[in-house]
C-alpha cells in the first residue's frame, strides 16, 4: 500500500492518513481550518470535559465548534466516570455534527489524572473498558433514536503505560477492542515521561501487530517532520500519523508531508507565508472570541509561528506583550523590514 492512503474509522471514510492531534490550547477551530487547508486529513478538537459539558459550560460548547473547512472531524471528551461520559455523548451529538467521538486516555496533566481521566485510564485498563463501553453504548443508543444522525464511531487515545514499571498498552488495547472501540491512537510515551524522552515506536509496531487489522491504529509521538512521519509509517505499519507538537505554529507540516509521501520531496514555505497564516488564524479567532481574547491567545501561537526564525527570541519578547491586532501588525512589519531571509 502507498504510504499516503485513505483511512476508514467505522463508517467514516477519510481521504488521507495525516491527522492533527487534540492539542489543548492549540487545536481550536481556527487552527484546524488552516491545517485542513494545508492537507490535514482529519482533526480532533481540544479535549472537552464531559463533566463541564453535562453542567452546561458555554466554554465547552465553543471548543466543539466545527471548522467550515472540515469535511470530517472528531470531538474528544475526557472523564473518569462512565455514567458522566455516557451522558455527555448525546450532548456532543446534539450540538455538533462531528463524525467521531474520541476518548482521552493519554493526558498526563495531574489535574486530569486526579479525576480518573486522561492517563489514569492507561493505568487502569478496567476503567478504560468501562468508559469506552459506556461511550460506545451511548453512541449506539443515540443512533437508534436519531436514525438521521447515523452511527458515530468511538475511538480512544492511550499512552504506553503509567511508568516504566507499568507498561499497559496491550491490556488497554484488549480492553478497547472488547468495549467496541472503532480505532485506537497510541502516544508511545508513559505518563511519567510526559513529553520528555523518546516515544517507543517498537510499542507502536507491537500494537499494530496485536490489533491485527481489527480496527485502525494511529501513531503519535516524535513524528514532527515529513521524514519522521514517513519513518513511522514504514517502521510501525500504523494506518495514520497524528501530528501534535510538531504542528504547533506550522499548519504547513501537513502540506510538506503529503508532498513528501507522494513524491519523495517537498518545498518549504516562505517566512511571509508562515506569518500570513498566523494572522489568518488570529482573524478567524477574532470572529469567534473578540479581539482582546483572540490576541491574548495568539501570544503563544505567534511564538510557535516564529520558532526557528532569525531573531526569534527578541521577537517573542515583543509578541508576549501584544494585546491588539494593530500591535501584532506593527511588531511583524518591523521584523520583516529588518530581516530579508525566507
């Protein structure tokens, strides 16, 4: 099979196999718009609290918004209680037209794991099973009551384990399969590693072999360039690569990787193109959040867009002070006047 190819998740057919991960604070509707336009095959929202959703949080509603550019997308939910997760499902399906519901079993942040969610599910395969089954059953029930909506597949993202002495990916995969999951993503670091060290692609390959084609497997962790994405596909046999931190401030990563998988080479965007993408993301967020909130949020995002460029450190000192679109324009206009590199 070609390295770049279609993927099927349950009844959802995707044109390609380059995915954007659910990245808290980054994979909002505006950024997903840019990623899809640059060739992302499938994107997932930032993680949404099932508890907050059932309590009617307005912020939660905003997180679930679909990008106009997205043909297909997933809403990711998290929680440590199967009943609450099940109650969240019809709310997601009523308020969005998402194609997939993803369950977060990988977030290592303490405030998430303390609630029994995120990586805690990787530590407790029995809890993972009960939550995946609750969400899957709720999705099936909703489909039976709203036939026009159709069946919405359920996927889960896990880590390789809690720490080096508790590697549980196989038990988690077994639990997910038994509970009826339609796909599984693995970030092959432990919870204890967080985002440090290396992702163990041997575990990714072993998971692919263990699942043996029953459901698709998606790989995450250390695939951050066209070359490493290709390497992951070749070495592990995953059905798709899920870009996370490598895509932050770089929606063009999808374009370059698609080109590389199809032709063996790729072209780089110019600095002007990169910054124009950042401003497009800013203005898309202004439409949703208003100027001040969007500008404050874009501080970290413009820092990501400016990563690796000449004079980036001094530029970022100005970025983190910006509070308006006009300030961003002034900062970057001044920078471009002083720097002619692409």
